[in-house]
C-alpha cells in the first residue's frame, strides 16, 4: 500500500476548506435585516467604525421581489417616495416600499468591462449599482439628498458586507445624480420588496 506525503495531504485539506468557504451562502436573511425606523440620515462612516452599517431601513417591507421590467434609466429632480412608488406600481410591483439613508459612492471606471457577481458585464455608463444584499435585478431609486436628483438603477454587483457605504452606483448614474466631483454624497435609496 502506498502512502500519501504529508505535504499533499495538507494541500488537499486546504483546497477542500477553500472550496467549502467559497460554496457557503453568507446572504443575510431579509426578514432579520429589518430594523427600527430612524428619523435622520446616517452620518458618513470613518475607518474606525467601518464595521458599522451606515444604512438604516426606515420602513419594513414584506418578502416579495420587484418586477425587473421597470425602466432603469429614469432620472428625475426632486424625486419622492411617492414617485418611486408610482414607478414601481406602473411596473406591476405589489410589495411595499423600503427606504434607507446613508452614504452613496460610485464604482471605479477601472471595473468597466469586467464581469460582476451577478454574471452581467459592468458598463460604467449603464444605470446599475452594487449593494450588500439586495437581490440581483432589484430596481432601486437612488436620490442625492444635496440636490434632490434621482435615478433608477439595477443591482448587478455585491459590496463587502463590512463596507459602510449604502450603495455604489455606476459612473453613468453618478453623473445623473451630479455627484462625480464630490465622490460621495448623503443619499436615500428606495426599493420595492
């Protein structure tokens, strides 16, 4: 009988651990993510509190998904929750609206042309975004609170769970929100659950 060298056994063990970790599902339960309402926007997080989440849901929602047929290029000034609800209703969504406020940033142009976590290719001019845990394909109304400009984006990418940013939008969406110069802004996101 032939024995396997210790270095090969170690390599096999490490490989199986890596494969097990890659196959695990760390997607948080949307029911568990519901928090108490907050009256004021979250502040911009610093490096020392990066483990805290700057997004605080304002309204709890049921557990249904949105309709992917909503227009993903709508840009408006002074958008409200009623505007977002009307757009979602027109698309045939039946769930309630959920709102969160926090820091909005935009994705690096160096990612242009790369595959995203959803499998779609990122194009910097598309109205798309990265979020920690919203399902891929979710339509999200993003509002720059400094100027009232809004845009509807589609979630196609993931952000690290410990990232304090609420959402990262594409360069195209950032231009529509007039936030390119600032880089990050206080904002609100609204989506149909």
